[in-house]
């Protein structure tokens, strides 16, 4: 058996050929979980704070700290927006979570979210050239998670950051939190589980529709799962041109429609009720009935496999498009969906073709918003990001196994940033309005290049040491054994 490379590029080759496709998929999941535990303990986290100013001698601290820094304090006092230029704030994001809905694990307690939030901060730096920190907070009041606790917390800390990225907050609380903070804060507040997922999903859908030669307004679509991600996907897809009367969404109790009194009565689920009002006039009784002849199936529900049935896909229309994006395991494995007749299959995982994942969205979106000092991120800006992602992939070539760009295509992020920034200026939410598309692109490209080169320099000089090969091999051995028994 081949030895696993440090960049993990030959993982597939290192798995025994005797494993079935299902075993291989499960083995990769187990490998990454085992590796995650080892690598986090080895490095004690993933990010650190590093200086970016000259340290030519100790006398410089008289300017960086007292007495000189008093000038910075009074300048910012007289013009709070100047903090975006005199401090790290202009390129600084707080990744805020109460850790109540982390991946498929649910409420993991506030510090339980640190792994995800720190990972988000790492991706922002490496992919977007953005400085970010995880901020995990306790939203419980009287034993219950209170959305107002998160709202008040973010409102109080907003003056430290250029933008806030909300993450892994359970529904229905996340709806109120985002909607209130978008209007009450003077910086962009972005909920990546809602807006990021929707933006990237729309990008993948736009290119998938090109490959099957269908128009978004003509397509009948079925959405499985009515959490914050999928409800926002539907809303953004409608904004992009889909006919809401041709859409149907299912939660655990059935399809959403005007007779769902349980949703109407619970005002916390106002976003779901909006979908009840606009979609599914037929009131489909079940998923099997709804998917018959459908063009698109988008599932963001329970981790699989076995959640989306092959027979559902078999009953869909010509060249069906299937997005099954639950984490960490899709609702149906891609090979099984293909065998059932799916023409294009996308998941949320990078070890399968067509990864529809927020990681190609939020670094560029937030970078564009930060560069023009935006006060908020509008739905138009999210759609601009979707079209930028789709356009980037189309220009370099798309096919049924490659409908959207990936993290290792650095050109995605400056383009996305520039398109988002221009839309921010059009929407009147940018403080900086005199930058051109090319200028924004160049700023983003430079910052991203510096971030990647800095990380490489730290590895080359052994300030970041190589992960032990022995622990890589142990993780692989564990994964293979876990599916072979």
C-alpha cells in the first residue's frame, strides 16, 4: 500500500482496492475525524497572533504603546470610522457563535464550537487574506438559549471588528439574530450557514442548469430540510429568478404550505411561514410525490447515507440535478445518486466531485465588503458573489463533475471580492465609493498572496513544523480497520 503524502492528495490510492464504494466513503470520513483529533492536539489549535509592524528596536514601543498611541485614541474618538484605518479593524472579522448547532452534532456547549470557529478564521486568512478570531459565547438565560443574548453581545463588540461572521447558531434563533443585527449594526453581519450556503448553492445551481440547458424560472425544485441553510437557499434562488409556485420544501412534518398552522402559530419561525405563503400551491403530501418529474432536488437535512432514496431520484425529470449537502455525510452518496439516474450530483464534501461548500464563498464575500468598508451585506451582494463564482468556473470550463470552483483556485476570491464590492457601492452601503473593480481585485489578490506566502515561509523555516508521518499513518490505519470489521 502506498504511503500517504503530507498533502493528503493520494488518500484514495492508499485505501485498499477491496473496499466497496460505500466503505471507501465511510473510511475517508473516519480518517478525517481521527486526523482532526490528532492534528488539533499536536498543534494546539490552528491560528496565532503575529505582528505586522516593524520591530527594529524597543524604542518603537513608545509609538505602538504609550506615550505615542494616545494620538490614535483621540483620533478615533473624534471619528470612530477612522478605527478602520488606524487599527486592525478594517480587515478584522469576529467569528461569533453560541455553538448550539455545530455541524451535525447539535449543541456542543460554547467552547465546543472553538474547533469550527478557529477553522473558519484559518480559512479567512489563507483564502481571503482576512484576520479573524473565534468568539464563542454563552447565550443561555434561565436555562434557554436566548437570541437577544447574542444580539446584545454582538452589538456591544461590533466596534472591534470590520465585520461579524455568525456561525452555528440554532434555528429559529438565528433568523431573528441575523435580521436584527443586519439593521442595527454599523458593520456587515453575515450568517454563513444561511447566506453563505445559499450563495454558493445558487452558484452551483446556475452552472448545473447551463449544463442541462434549463432556465431557472422553468424548473420545478424540491427542497428537503427547512433549517436556516435551506430556507435561505430557497429565498435567494427565488430572488435570482425561480418561480416560487414551482418550489416545494419539506421539514420533518411534511411540506410547507398555507395550511401548516403549526408554523403560522409559532412566530419564531417567520422565515418558514414566508415560504408557506409563497410556495407549494399543490400542497404535496409527501417527498415521493413531490420529486416525480422534478428538475432539481436540494437537500440540507439529516446526515446520511440513506436519507435521500434512490427511487426518488429515479422518478425525477430529464437530467435531474441533485444537491445533497448534509455534513459530515451527504444524504445519499454520489455514486448511488448517479446509479439512480442523477445527471449532476453535488455534496458539501471536498473528497467528492462538485463540492458546494461555503469555503469558496465567505472569504471573497467578506473581503469585498471589508475593502469598501461596507455597512452591511445585501442580498444583491450575495447574488453578485454567486454569479462571480459561476462565471469564474464557466470561463475555465465546467462539466457534470466540475460545476463550481474550488478552494485551491485562488483566482476565485479576488474576483468574488471585486464583484461584491461593486455591488455594495451600487446598493449604497459602502463607505468607500471611489475604488474601481480592478483596484479591489488587486487589493484582494495582494492580501491573499501575502497570507499564503507568509504561511509557506513559516513552514519552510520550521516555525510551523511538519505533522508527524507516524500519526498520519495511524489515522489511515484506524479508518481502514473501522470499515473492514
